[in-house]
């Protein structure tokens, strides 16, 4: 009955390091159909258990810069410690055109670039419940030096001021609730009227209903 425009949604999720946006994104993949997480490319070194091609595509700075020159990124930015992070664009267009929604878990600089290019993308900002809790979460990861943790913490202060540039804000205090909220946003966005191209009747039975409806309307008009 309803013909959607057939395009997937581009969903941009940002928030300070340590807000748990990575965990939320992974849960969304399990709980929502027809959705993918874009794998970013970075020049930073793998951390902890990270796997090339799963968590990121890890490349050297030189390779990253070659790819910038070849116009291979939808967006890219220097995020932490002078390292590049970017969204390869080739696969995204294909997925969106095939009706698959794509999540970009990227920083604010990248999100603002996407906002200029993809007008109908959806922007969700994940907030920590407090700065104290954010600092504890960053310290507990134990995957970075104290200096790097402090860099991320300072950046978090700046990033929190940017939330008004997003469409939605979700506080990640209780993980299950935060996941439910982000999930509801995505499912609701999929139902937006501007994503519906047409409403049509596809069975003879529906056409009969339509005839009956018309008759009823005509009759009620006469009565009035
Ligand atoms: P991490 O080093 O902790 O994996 O990520 C650091 C930051 O880089 C996070 O805020 C993350 O959202 C951001 N990031 C990851 N991938 C991309 C990307 O492709 N583009 C941009 N602009 N930021 C990214």
C-alpha cells in the first residue's frame, strides 16, 4: 500500500570519547533490520583488541593522504593526536541506494561536513550523564596513556557545546535506555511522510473497498 522512496537513512552519531557511542551503535546493528555501520579509516595505530577491517581500516598517514587526494572520503578530520579519521564514500552511496541505512560514528568536525553534503541525514548526539562519569569511563578503559586520556577529556568539554547542531540528544546513563531511545529515533525517522513516495491500491479487494468508500461518501453528501 505504501511505496517508500527506497533509500536508506544516513544516521550520524557523535559525542565525546567515552560516552559509549560505540557500544550503542553495535547494539543498534543487532536490534534494527537493514542497517549497517560504516567502517572508518584511520592513521592511528590499533588499540587493545582492535582488528583491521572490523573496527577501522588502519593505514599509514601517507596512504590516508593519497586517498584524500583521490577524493575517496565523504568526510575526514584530524581528531586526536594529529591522526586522520575518515569515512570512505564508495560503499555508502551503494548501500543507501539499495535501501540500507548506514550509521556513521564520527566526530563533530566530520558530522558538520556531512551536514553540508547530505541534506536529509539524521544527526544524533550522545551525552555522558556527567563530566565526572565521563572521566571515570575514560580512565577505566586503560587503553591509553594518561596524557591521551586528558586530551580526550579536554576535547569532550569543547564538543559538548556543539550539541545544538544535531537533531537529537540522548544521554547515555543507563545503556539499555539510551539504546531504546536511539532505536526509536531511527524507527520513527523511517516512517516520516517525506520518505513515502506514493500510496497505492495493489489488490482487487482494496479497489472494491475504495468503490464502497466512494459510495458511502456520496450517500453522506446527499444526506447533508
Ligand atoms: P577512537 O580513536 O577512540 O577510535 O576515535 C576517536 C574519535 O574519532 C571518536 O570521536 C570517533 O567518533 C571519531 N571518528 C571515528 N571515525 C571517524 C571518521 O571516519 N571521521 C571522523 N570525522 N571522525 C571519526
